[in-house]
C-alpha cells in the first residue's frame, strides 16, 4: 500500500487558538487549491482531523498547518489508499477537537507518559498493568489489544462517567494504567483526565494503534483483529493494509462479510444492526441519499483524477 497513489494524513495538535474563525477560511482555501479531501476540526484547544490527496498536496497543507500558532510540532501519521477515502473537503469549527465534555482537562498541562510502539508489548504484558481501550464500542468490536478492558461506551463523552463508576474495581491490585486509541488524540485527554483524578502511573501508546500496526511486526504483535478508521477504508490491518470490513452508511457500524451477506443488508439503507430501528420512510430516505452519494462519488472521482494529475505534474516540475 505504500506505493498507492493517495496519501492519507491523520493529524492533531493541542495548542491555543485565540480566534479559530480567522484560521478556517485560509486553511480551507489551501486544501481546496491543492485538491485534498477529508475533515479538519478547529477549536480553541487546537486542530484535529484526517485528509487525503497526492503526496505533494498533503505536504503543502501540512506546511500551512505547521505555520499556524503552536502547530510546529504537529503530530501526523501517514498511510496510503488506492482510491480517495473522502467525498469532499470540510474545515469545521468546534468546541473541542475531540469531545470529552470535561472543560477543565488540558492536555497541554498534564498527560500520561508516552510509550513507544516497540515498548508497548512489555508494558501491557506486565501483571501490574491494567490496559484500557478508550474507543467506542463499535470500534472495539472489530479489534483490540490482548487483555484490554472494553468500556462499552457509545461515545467518548461517556468515558469519564464510566471510569468514575468502575474506578475501584479497575485499579484493584493494579499499579499502572495503560491506555490506547486509534491515533493518540483521545488518550491525550483520557490520560489527562486520569491525572486530574489523582492517578499518577498513567501511560498511553504514542501514535496510537495506527503507529503500532505500522511499526510492530505482525508475528510480534499483541493486537487482535482490525482497526476501525473514520473514512471510507473502514478498517486497516498490520502494515496499515486495507482491512476486510465494510460499513453501513445508515448507522455507521462496521460490517463483516457475513453481515453484508445478510438479507438485512442493503447498501446505505440498512444492516443487521439497524434494520429493526428504522421504519420504511427512513429507509426510503436513506436509499435516495445512497443514490445521490453514488452520483457525487462518480463526479468526484473524475475531478480528483484531474487534481492528482496536476499535483503529479507540479511535483515533477519542482
């Protein structure tokens, strides 16, 4: 996949933006000019998101972001895709770049200790360590680390309450807490939250699952399954190769081949997870949306192709 034509960049930076609105338009204009697609979130606490495009286009957007206040050390993880995993480019203003609902948590002030992917196995194999998956239930369902605790949360906003309710049983006879998420950003907040709750021996996987799958050989890995990603690839495997899961675009759940073979599955309309939770009117609306999205993707692929050709030419000219 490293030679695939599209570069995917997952990025974040906690910093202090005094005025996010003034940053939005120049950033969106840059993304549109060079032809990237994806979603970037701007909040007073920083920037977060994933974008995709040619290698040259991604480099130009990252250069623009690194010139923004406090973003010189921007955290970026790269992967590749055979086709564009997004339909359009969005830059959105938010209250938080990752919503936890704990306004006093500031990862710039206090976070857990970073653990490099190559040292992660040793930490989570230590009997004194409890390992917590900070992701949502549908993400955990398709893959997680050996021995990890699943909070079974539907939203990251549920995590603080879950931890407070289960704190005593979680920490019983355990000295260390190791936490992980997809790319690292949720752990910036979850470990900061645990520190605010008075827990000192808190660790998190630097670069998240994506960096682990990229770095650690499969025959040495303690990861089981695939990793859910928030784009049209749906999931990735070791080496960040494309995973085997599809997705229901009615309820957003990842779907196995068996689930997509179910009579309850209709692309963009229903799946075994949501078939009983939708009525005929809703399914008709989803069917029309699916039709329009297919038309948009068809138009978008043609447009993206032209952009990629232009970017390749610009790279050759440099």
